[in-house]
C-alpha cells in the first residue's frame, strides 16, 4: 500500500494499519517518503521524474500500479515499482495536460478516468494502456464561457466523484465553469447551475464533490465561494460557508469514514488573489471540522505554523480500524501529518519542491520568479488569443 499526496488525484486510502509509505507529487517530480514504524522519523527514500510537475497521483489497489498526471502537457505516467521508475501511458490521450486521475470499480472491472486541460474527459478499461475520449462532455450548453482566470485562461476537469451504488452516475467539476452530472455513464450530462449567484466572482469555480455513501442524494461541493450542500442529488443547494469564513477558499473535503455526519473542510483562508496582498504573502491555510452538517465548525490547526504560509494544496486521508490520519502538502514544500483526526499536527518533511496545483506556488516567490512561471503557464495553453489577459487566481 502506498499513500499518495497530490493536489488533484486520489485523496483517500484504507489499510490494515497506519501509513508507512507516502508518495508526494511536487513541481519537480515525485518523492517517496517512508518510515519503518509509527514514531520513527520520515525520510526521503528516492525521487523520480524530476523534470515534471505532478498534478495528480493515484494508487490503484487491485493492480498495485501507480499513476501520475502531469501539468504542462507532460502526459500521464505509470509505475509498477512503487514510484521508482515511470513509463508513459498516453495511447489515445491526445490532450496531454492531465489535471486529475480517478478510479471506479464496477464489479471485477476497473475503470480509470483522466480529466484534462483544455476541458475534457477520458476513460480506460485496461489500466491506462488505451484511453478513449468522452466527447459528450462538450455537448453541454455554454462551454464557450468556461474559463480559468490565470494564464493560459483555459478551463479543465478538476475532480470526478462517483455514485457509491450506481456506476452510471458520477459528477465532474469543471474549473472554472460547471458542475456536470451524468446518470447514463457519460452519454449525456446535466448541469447543476443554481448553486451560485450570478455576481459571485468565482461563479461555478467547482473544486471537489463528496457524496454521502449512506444517502447518495446528499452531496457536498467545495468551491471558490465556499461549501454547498444538496439533499436532492444536485437539484437545489444550500450555501454553508462563505469567502468571509475561516476557510474562505476550500479545496479539501471529506466525510469521516467512522461517522458520515462529520465533515472536514480545508484550504486557504482567502482566495489566491488575496495572498499576494500580504507582505510577505501567506495563505493562512487550515482544516476545520463540523459535526452538525456545516452549521458550526471547530478549527483543527494545533501544531501547524501560525499562519501557514504556503497554501495546503494537497491533502490525503488515511484510515484504518477506527483511526484517521491526514497528510497535508504545501505550496512552499512542507508536509504536515496528523494521526489523531486533525486534533494535532507535526512537521513530517520540509524543503521539498512546492506541492502545487498549476502555478499557485508562484505567489510565494519573488515578482521576477512569478513572471517567469506565468510565462511558462501561458506556454501550456493553445488559445494564444487569450494570453494577454491577466488572471488573479
């Protein structure tokens, strides 16, 4: 078992004991961190594909294979030796900027999904050896309005969430543009568009969906405008948290596997455009918990820096027996660990390359370095006519 930590990939693992191996996706490849037993210090055992910025990591438990999606048209890669060596798995995947990877189990069948930029969805039923486009995702009205504020101003598939009992039903987050739902395995799509107001700055900035397993009509979505809940499978929504709240820009969302009434929400205190206004910039990231479906919240930041500078861009929940651990990776290259359900934290590793979705890490660098990274981000895109626009996310 390998626990993975990356901005947009698999974010939960279940095992018979605590995590001893942690594969971290950074802007300079993957780093394997390990320990012999609980209480031992974690050390870097090896790193690989160091010329690639990792967007997503996924451990496929049936095969034991690892998959990595790469920003900047770097493609999709597979490892069969716990991340020491990697080979491309790109056949049929003709949009090589891979944002997210997800796995769905349908009886004995394993189906992989890849969400890409420009916005698109692919699937594979042979562990990534061949990929097939799901073109119907482009049939939704209004796709021409989908846009991502930072360079290169192109929307992408950010997250995929699967119905726990019906394999033909799943949700796709378009960042920034829509929350899509299919009930016929991708043949057609329904857009849930009534959960934000027209004047919301981050309208339809959908980050992550979580479905309550005991009642799949009860779903939560973390967005640029906070947390929303629907009890009718996405038809109507209640706005639970806002940009002015403690976690104003959430991108981490879990239901506790021991008690589905408990919600964990994490991310930055404010949106990225606010980080740069601080001197020096900081994100004030954290994790909060609610035991009453979002009515009230408790902060879970004991042991974290105050404030957290680099945003917690990635988090993984690892659980076994009746215990829950969290790993959080930051845009300034730290990994923090909590092995008591978030009640207390300690520093697991530092001085790693930034762990970052796209160019978020640039806000914690010098203006000259930030400009260089934004130039690189523009080069990732195909829509050159939009390159002169400046984003603020």
